[in-house]
């Protein structure tokens, strides 16, 4: 099977629609010899900040000398980015090999797995073959019924910031959503919670008590911002001073503080994680597509904010880094998000919007999105493609800042389009 054939198999429509549940993942993993039982995990759920927190934890564990698996979604440029060991995505050959092994097992199942369940099984199989010391495992959706939740008690369960998102799947209230996220809390486990939402915190506290787990809520009173520029942020967290993070979103120090709290919890369990490794790991962390500077002259930002909760944090970052500045926004969004609230948050910072349709069946068509923006009282024009949208946004901005945001699903296309335009310029 070629690499493309492997991807075609993974993305086949026959895997698309399945009822939530863990039985299919368990059956598939059982057929593979239960690789998840031979691995150790940091399990991460939450509405926003999961990926950044996971990247920070993985980078610090790697700096501590461990062989670290990292499982995240979605990807930015290539599918392989979702499954990494020590910062290196799974190779095309290794992905082909894993699919060759797993395909007959999946095809033999009466109740076949979903696409995400299939990918999760591929990841566990690969991480075991790579002899990972520990795997940083990001939940796909929710927690309780997410396929990653087939694992036993993790070394640490982390619940990042919780907000209203995926309400159709998880429920309409913060209590519903927190209940799904708290599903990753296992009996006797160690839990780190971002906290700050009383309704969600009550759910997490109750789950911790009922399951005999121990809870550490991140103490943000220990967090002090020292300095920031377009290359990163310097901050203190408790006794750790002048930590440097090459992620410039105003929300990233809080994600880093969550990661540090989890790392200290791991240290208490016997993992060898020196302060210096935490410092080095944070300095080297890479997490593209999250308030990322793609170009400085003229400024072009890319941010993966994809819901109202995340968009509020992005707006705060824009105001912190660029006070009084107005932007040309290159905007794409999924139809199942609170588009009206996202527009309301961005409108005060907008000079104009250029809308595009992301390469995803859930994407709002560019023309419809432009109409919604116009009705909200902001200037907007639809572009026929991401490539055309990048070019138009730069042209209309006239050397002023451009910010592409609304979904991670167009991040790779935006990056490639900007790189192509840069090469064409003298």
C-alpha cells in the first residue's frame, strides 16, 4: 500500500458516521494486542489550549531526556503531524506499515471504527513500536466517549480552559461540556485543571471526589508577565523566573503555566523533570498556527481560534501586541460555531474582512460569510479561493497588518499561499 493509498483508506467515507462510544476502539485495540496497556500517558481534554499545552508538556519531557509521543488534531500541513515522536512526525513508510497491519483488523469488525478511532489505534500501535517512555495524548472531542479514553489511569489528566463549543455533541451548558471533559478523570488518578469557570469547576471537583483522584488547580496568581514581542513572551511562574516562550498569544503563558503544573505533578510521581529542562523545553516549543507570525514586513498573522471562547483570547492578544491597530482579517469559519459572536468580537478591530471557504464540508461558504459580516455592519468581500484571499487581503491592507483566523482547517493553505506569493515578489 502506498502512502496515498494509506491516507485514502484512513479518510474513506465508510468510517465517517458512527455513534459515540468506546467499544469499537477497544475491539480494534484488542485485535492489535492492546498496545495502549503498555504505554504511559498524559491525557489532555478541554475546549481551548489543549494543543498548546500538549506541545509544552511534550517539549519539556523531551528536554528531560524522555522519548515522547504526541498525538494531536487537526494537522496544519500534513496528516503525519498528528502522530509525532520527539517532535518528528510519523514517516510515510511507517504510516503505510501501520495501516497495512491495522487494515485487516478494522475490515473484519462487524461494527467498523470511525476515522478518528482508526487513527487513534494507528497512533497507539506506532508509539509502542517506537518504545515511547510517555505519550502526550490530546482528546479529539469531549472526553468521556472520545476514543482516546480507552486508556487506563494516566500519569496525569489535564483539563484546559473550558467554554461553550461542540454543544450539539456535548450539550448546551458548561455543566454538560465539563461533564464530558471530566470523563478522562480515572479512579485514583492525578488531575490538573485550568479552572476559572465555577460551573465547570464544580463538575470537575465532584468527579475528582467520586473517583478518589487528586486535584491540582493551576494557581495563576503565581504568573507574572515580564515582557513580550513578536518573537515570544517572557514570564515568571512562582519560583521559576524569566521563562521564555516562543508563542506570542496573550493566552499562551496560562497554557504554559498549566503545562508546568502538570510537569510538577509528574515530578511528584517520580518522573525526572528538572527545572532547567522545563525552561529549555518551553524555549524550544513549536506549535504552528496559534497566533503565529508568518511574516513581519508587512505583518501577517495566522491564528487557529475556531470558537467564540478562543476568539476572545485572540482579540486580547491583538490588543496587547498591537494597541489601537486595525486589521484586515482573512476569515473562514465552520458552520457549527457561534459565527455571530465571533464577528461581534472581531468587528471593533477590523478595517475589513476578506472571506474564504475552508477546505472542509462544514465550512461556511465565503459568500454567505461575507453577507453575514456586511449585515453586521463591517466591510467584507468574498474571495474564490484561499490563495486569492491571501493575495486580496495583502492588496487591500496596503502594508498594514493582516490576520488570518477562524479555523485551523485553512491554516496550511494560508501558509502555502503566502509562501508562494513571497517567492513571486522581487
